C-alpha cells in the first residue's frame, strides 16, 4: 500500500526507522516497508525489521462531539530496525545489474530516477545509484537511502535522524567530527619523520627503532593536537598530559646498545640532551620540511606544520632509576615503553572496526565534560571501549552512537569490585589466560588496598594492565557508574521521544544505532534533527549542583575556549581577544595543581581540560572532623571553644574546624590570573556559605 505518514528510525545496529502511518492502516504497510528497505539496504545491512507502534492513550472524556483532536493524535509510528554492516554502510555507490532483463527492471522500479547507467573501472556497464556526502558525514549515507526509499514507496516527506545526534560534542574548534580524525595526516607526518631519522648520517649510534605513542596515532584522540606554545612543549617534556587541551603527538627513539652509555642517571639525562641537540642539527640540515626545537627533556619537531615531540629511551635507564630510588620516574619510563605496544594494539582495533575510534573519542569527551580530567587515564578508557570490540563481544557496534550507548551500559552494569574486565586485543584470551587473570584479580583484591578499582586483563597482560594502577579511586568509579546510568537514561529517553515510542522501547543498549523520525500527513509534531541533537547533548553536561562549591574562571583567559560545548553567540563573544593575550595552555592545570597541593587535605578538585571554565570542589568528609588546637594548624580554621561542643573535661580548651568562607576566598585569590570567582552551592543536606 502506498500511504503517506511520518517515519522514525530506531537503529538496531546501523540505523532504525519509525514511520508514522495514518490511522486505519494495518500491519501490511509495516511488512511492505520492511520488504522495500531490505531490498534497498541489502548490501549495507544484515537485517531489517519493522513494526507499528500502538496508538497513544486517549482520554475517555473526549467524544465525537467534543473539540477536534490535537494535531498528531491518531497517528501510528512505523519503526524499522536495521543492523548495519560497518564496512559497507558508508559506501557511495550501490551497483546493480546490467541494463536489460527483469533484474534491471526491478532495480529501476526500486530506485526510480535515482538509478543511472554507469561504466566502472573494471569495464562493467551496470545500473548504479550514487550518493553524495562530505567525508565528515559519509556514515549518514544509510539515512539518505532510507529517506529516498520511504519517500518513493510510502510517500514520507520529512525524516529526522538521531544517528548523528552526539556528533556536535566532537565538532568544536574546527575539529574533524565523530567519524573523521586527524590520525591519517599525523601518521603520514610521523612516517616522513621516521624515514628522515633513519637516513641521518652523522649520528654517534645507529637507530634501532622509532615508534609512535599516543591516541592521535590510533584514531582515539578527542581533538587534533594543537599548535602548542613554548610553555606547553616544555611542560610536555616532563609530563605527556601536562598541558590542557589536546595532547602532543609523541614518538620514542631507541638507539643501539653501547658500552659508552654511562651508569649514572644524571649522566644518562645529559647524554640524551646531547643526542637531542645533534639530531636537531642533522635534521635541519638533511631533511626537507622539518624544523627542530631541541629541549632538555625531548625533541620538538615540526613536520609540514604538524608538531611531534620525541624522546629517547635507553634500555638500562629504568633499572638505573629504580636503583637510585626514583621509583615514580622508573614507573613513568616503564609506561612509556608499554605505551608503544598499546598504541599499536589500539591502531589495529581501529583498523578492523570503523566505530572503535569514534566511540573512544565520545567516551573520553563525556568523561572530560563530567569534570573528570586527569582521573581516568586515556589508555584505560581505550581498553574499556576495546572490550566492546573484542572477539568475545556478541557483535561489535556498527556506529558511534551504539558504541557510546554500550560503553555507558558497561560502566553502569559491570561489577568492577567482584569481577575483572577481560579484553582480548588480538585473538581473544585463552582459557589458561582467563584462569590466570582470575587468580591475579583475586590476589589483588585480597591484598593490601584491594588493588586497582578498575581491574583489566588483556591477552598481552593477563596479570593486569599496567594502566589500571594509575586509574581512578573506588569513589570515582562509583560516581562514574551513577553518571553513566543517568546519561544512559537521558539518551534513551531522547531517542524514545524522537520516535514517539511508548513504554520500554527506544534505544536498546544492546542494539540501537540511530533513530529516523518522519513527519507526514498526520500532522504529528515530531522532533527535528536539531532538536534531537540539542536534547542528546544534555548527557555531556556536568551535574554542577552535586558539588559543594564552584570556581568560575574567565572564559577569555582559559586555554582552548573553542573546545568548550556552548552556544555560537557565547563562543563569538569570547573569541574577541588580542593575540598577544592568549592564555597559556598550562594555566588551568597549574591552578588545579596549586589547589590540590594547598587544600587537597580539605577537598577534591575536578575540571575539564578541553576548554572548561569551571573548577568544582567536593569537601572531604573527614575535613570537618574537629581537630585539637595547634598553632601550626590554625590557618584557615575556626577556633571553637570546646565547652560549646563537649561538656566533658579535657586537656584541650578548643577545637579547630575549617573556616569555609575564608578557605573559599583564598582559593579564589589563588586563581586571580584566571579571574576566578567563587560560587558556593548546596550539596545534599549540607549548605555551604559563599565566600
């Protein structure tokens, strides 16, 4: 039956559709839509299912003589669930049969004037349907297909899709978007630099290996690395995540072993600095398009305008640091060595699964927006998402939206206290590896401290990933689980509202990739794509009311304000600043570090490194326990006579309690370069007085 109506898609894996049919149309239309879409999406999807949603409940008091029903009532929504094939869903061309014959007639009957005869490079002359889309929106081509087929065969005129409803979270500051990243051009720049370093003549030692390190080389970086300033490069020489905003693209160089390497830590550092100076001199002289800036802790290289930061790894340096008692430096060096293998493993997964990189970037962006920067190591987030794409997973997500939903569901439902998370990076974890991981997990939980709050085992590290040791605390994990549950409900509610679904339908955590909503002759008021996207972005908003106080920073003085999720007018107003007054990339981080150093015993501090202009604090519960009076502890505290609190006699005549207004005022004064303003808020039953 050729009927007019409105459509909505609730993507099961690659996209789902829901079409609103006029009242009185039976389920035969659903079967017809399923047949049409199955034929049109046969190459792009593995399964198409359709159903008609029940009518909305109507009040009994309405009669035939009462006022007419509001627009949209009496309209049935026709839902179509689609499981997409990720490797084929974004194809630009659908090839059909050769001209002539029944197959060609059926093809033209399906596509209409959209079909045309074309000759391909292999010499074949066949019917074909060509779709046009920019690189950043090629993943939305299935939406174009569904729109065309529903319009041609069911008369649907307007379709809105939720398949890209969360893309705005990654389209800030000229960023590439969800499905395109800066990885290809950085990989090309790294390969050019690696070839130039290997061909250098005049180095004292031969280069053994050059390996990339970082999320930008595995399609997992939220935003492309920026053109960092001198202070950011200098900070990154000692800490890869020192600066706010996008991280630097890094690489590691290892030279051949030699007896001339010293056995003293400081001497090794001096020799590495000499190597940086020599490499910079030779690269500037022998490599075209390369400009070097040697540093004491590394080598900053600009290749075709892209900045890469390299360090030298000496095989014996880790042992020398451990022998010298500098265990933190030894652990950091160990992680840098492990980081190369981790980057290669994540790049391999991204090459096999197109939705892996976009999913990782969305999850990282969501964690930063929840003011959890610096709490979840990026490598740990990548391993969490890799679990969804491991060989043991039932079916890898076919879209970034479904991957994001499944990641939130994993964070909410997995019992990290009682069960390890097993991630198979290559061929999966063998039974022996699973048994070893379980034994290591039980040993860690039974030991002192209980081990890492998030315990992940991989086929390469069955005894536990080294990134877990730098992971969040138990309290942070529980908070993330609550936030994930709230975000999941919000996102599912947005998709249900978009489709008009009733009850527990909507976006199934195990299968929904997108939603299409079509508005037809029934007059139903269904959400537009802009409205769906605006509603979906609420999941990226931090619940600031749950904190005890907020330190608001001047947006014009915060690094990378273009990365903050905000309105266009607000961003335009903040962009009017002089170039010589651009904020330093480490300004907010230095402020947060100063707060943690000075007041870390009283409160926990949270911030968003991607342009966030709010530092939130949560008082530690033990901070408000009364302390005996001591002059050394009196700064920032109130002197409370003990008689007012305890009638029993004691050796101390007074207690010390935190002076909240004074402490908050001091915190604001520390952030004077950022124009910090203190905003106290209520949290639970405790109300904080503003400074």
